[in-house]
């Protein structure tokens, strides 16, 4: 059963300042709507008052500086794929964007919305963890930067206050010498929710792994960075698989079994090290 349209309110602020003055417990932000409209169509969208932030230019744009590439939270997956600097320096994010839904979703879905939707099966968050992303959270009282690795605290839980927005995502540059890896495993190749989503990167010196990042989706209540596995690999790559089995906690659900997810995660981990 669809939602009853007149029961909902959607207002369009003139600017970011007006939007921030409205957003709180009563009014929630509405960006691309690719997740919220699914709930709306199913009659399962509980909140009924929204602020349309889609047209706010302050939340758009990709800015390149010597230290960072900074993306507005309203950057779409299509815009991610088209940016030359992202394609060259952050290919995992570009690949994740290309495998998120279909063309319509990529044109409308936003990076900030994907983060705040807080799905453990999301495609882009593992790459943001691998790239040590930071988030700017803003409200009418000011702004703060936080490591993305600290943003999610549990299933659909995050440190974002009710009056805050994710405004920008910042990616540190200077990744020369890193080898990147990304694989999404789903029921089919495109337009499927991931059963396991694996992102990894490592840097070698003299044949030895000196730094590594591993992040996996759909194997825990949140997308996780596997820090214990990272440390194990730096000590002895052969010990990585055992560390990974202790660190991830896949579940059984309608899309897959915990046993299958564990096996796929281990296979992707082995493929990452091999490549």
C-alpha cells in the first residue's frame, strides 16, 4: 500500500541558512530521495515533514586542492564517475558509483544521502573508509569535521545530531604507490543490493606491506574497517585470513546466509592479496 500523499509535507528553503534553521526533530532533510521514495511507495516512510535540500548550491561541487579532493554532499554518483581527478586518484569510489543502482539512481542519488542512509550494504562507504575520508557536519550553530570511520555507531545509528547535515566529504590526496581493489558481489552484476562489498588498498616498500586498508560491507551492523586484519597483514600476510574470520560477523537474512558471506569475504580477501 502506498503512502497517503496529503499526509506529507515538503518545503523548499531559499538557501542553506534557511534550511539549517528548519532541520531538527520535526523537519528532516530530503536530497535525491532514492532511498526515501522506496519507503514512500511501500507505505513505510514514517516521518512526514521534509526539507528539500536538492537545489542548494552550497552542498554541491567538487573542489580540488593540493591536500584534498572535497565533494559536496549532493554530489551524485554520475558526477563522481565523470570527474577526472577522482577517476585518476580515487578509482574505488568511481567504481562503486558505477555499480550503484541503474542510471536513474546514479543521476539522482547523492554521496551524502548514501552515507546518512546508513545501510551496511551500501556500495560507496567501504571505499570512503579505505580512502580515510572525513565528513563536515553543519548546523545553524556551526560546523565540525569528523573522520568517517567514527560516523556510524550501530545499525542505522550515527553521531549526526538531529539539527545537522552532512555538508562535504573530504578525501586526502597523495596516494602514490598504493594498489587499490574493489569487488561487489550480488545476485546479479547490476542493480542489486550487495551480499558482500569489499574495498582494499595496500602500499609496499621493498616487497613488504607497510600500510593497508580493508573495508567490507554486509558483514556487520555497519560497514566496517577491518583494523585487526590490517595489523595482522603487516606482521604476516599469511595470518590475515584468520584475523578476518574473527573480525567480521555476517548474518543470515533474505539475501544470503552468514556462511556464504563469510566464504565470499575470505575469497575476496585472498584475491585482494593475490592481485
